[in-house]
C-alpha cells in the first residue's frame, strides 16, 4: 500500500459518500444517471467475486463489501426510493453499446481464460467507460449541480491516483498489470474534459453549465 | 507474471 493508492481509495470512498449524502439530504436523484450507477453495481459485483475465494486483508474485504453494498443502495435510491425525482428523459445513453463490446473484449484479452478472471477483466474494462452515461447526461442537460461535480471530481481522481500508484509499483515492486493500466488510462482520459471544467468553473464558485 | 492473487487492488 503506497500513498497514491491509499489516497485514491479514499477519494473513491469519498465520491460514493458524497453521492449518497446528496441523494439523502436533498431527497432527490436529479442529475444522476441511473444507468451509470447500474454499471458500477455490475462492475463491483463481477470484480469482487474473489471475496469468496481469497482473503487479502481486513481493509481489502471491508472496502469491497462497502463498494458492493453502497452501489446497490444507490441503484435502489434512483429506481425505487427517490424514483419520482429521477430524470429518465435525460438518461438515454444506450448501455448495450458499452456492455456488449466490453464483454467481447474481456473474452478475447485477459490474463487467464477462467470464469473469475474473465469477470474481473470485464469489470476493469466496464469501469473505464461506466461514467459515460453520466457524462452524457451532463452534456445533454448542459449543467451539473456543484455537488454532482464534486462527486465526479472525486470519482475521476481515484483512477488518476491509481495511475501514479501503478508507476510507483512498477519501479519499486516490479508490479505491472497491463489490463488495469490501459483501462485506467482510458478511464482517466474520459474525465479530462470534466476536470478542466471543474477547475475553471466549480472551484471558482460557478456551477457547470455548457453552452446550448 | 500474473495470477488472481495479484488482484489485491480495488
């Protein structure tokens, strides 16, 4: 565990807590893509099946359980508890265009052709693009609440910090996982446009609003 | 080299 990974994990944790707090306090899921959140629930479920097969540490296990649990709570909030506030008209990204190619790629490019390993690979690839329905929704409505922007910034930062973690691990531990690194780069690149808007607008007290 | 135990990351 190095500092980049720890801060990355904390950033990921913070993103999830910000999102849950936003929904709970405002009693609303307005501006949140239910499709992205379903994809994240699929990501965590398929990645953390190793909870049943291997134990790494208390930290590792509790984070995995937290991520899986909160992803289902989030989906429940959007599609059940706060459903009247869910903006489905603007959440129109076609997720099959992500799931099908990502599933195919996981079958073709993986470390080992076994069920758990293919599901792990699938989750890594899917995570890299899972935010697209959310970014699509922001661009479609042309705006994002500040709290939603904070959520997206924390969520995007997490994988960017993992990139630093992988550079560190490559030099000091000889660890290198090409699948995770390539997917992590893709994931971080997708956030770049948003990072720019966040730094130039949200940090100066304005909310993100795009020209029509 | 790689095996599933390497997935100690989240």
